[in-house]
């Protein structure tokens, strides 16, 4: 039988029919006023964040306004260095667009000074050597491979 869920029989659960299916939808999404984050990844190999001019909170993922002060934030270049907050080894292929073949390591890194961690991939490190607090730095793909997405960089041990 095919691995395609559209050809698998439905299941009953609690009196409801659960119907396996697959959606493939091509679409365009506007990043709006936060577009600079993606443009800088692609064009200049920089991770951009925003800083609150009132309280100094540093956000990456960038926010257009401070979640404490409700003041408009200003763009700043983030340090490419940080430390591992959480990580996991991915053992399965989640979709046909996945860049990395399993197994690989994905997790969150708190960049220097940032208020919240950012999710990315880890390379050049064994899973057994990963730990919370591990110092890491961002490495960007070559310019011709960058597409303006979070996959344009990954983290390696410092």
C-alpha cells in the first residue's frame, strides 16, 4: 500500500471519522514591517533584531513594538553568538522540502543580549556533546544558497 495518506483507510475515534489526507499549498506571505529580518539574512548574512528604546529589551525574532513598554522598536544587528537553550535530535523526515537528512539536531539558541531564544539547526557537533549552555555561533550558507529564510544559517559550537 502507498505511503500517501490519501490512500489509507479512515479511522474511527470517539464516534468521529478521522480521514488521512495531505495538503500541498503554494502561497506567498508578506513579512510586512519585519521584512528587514529576512532581507538581511539573504543579502548580507546578518541576523537582525529589534531593541526597545525605552527599556532596552532586545528581541530576536524581531518585534515591531516592545512587549513591556508598547513602544516602537528600532532595528539592531544581533550578535551571531549565543548559547543553547534546548535541543532535540530529529530522526524522521517531516516533509520533502526538508534541507537536512535525518538524523540532525534542531533547537533554540539565546543570542547574546536577546530576551527570547531563536530556533535553528546545529551542525558539526555530536548529539552526545550537546548540552544546555553550550556556546555556539551562527554560520551562514554561501550567498548563492541563501533564500531569505531561517534556514540560511545554522549554529556550530564556539
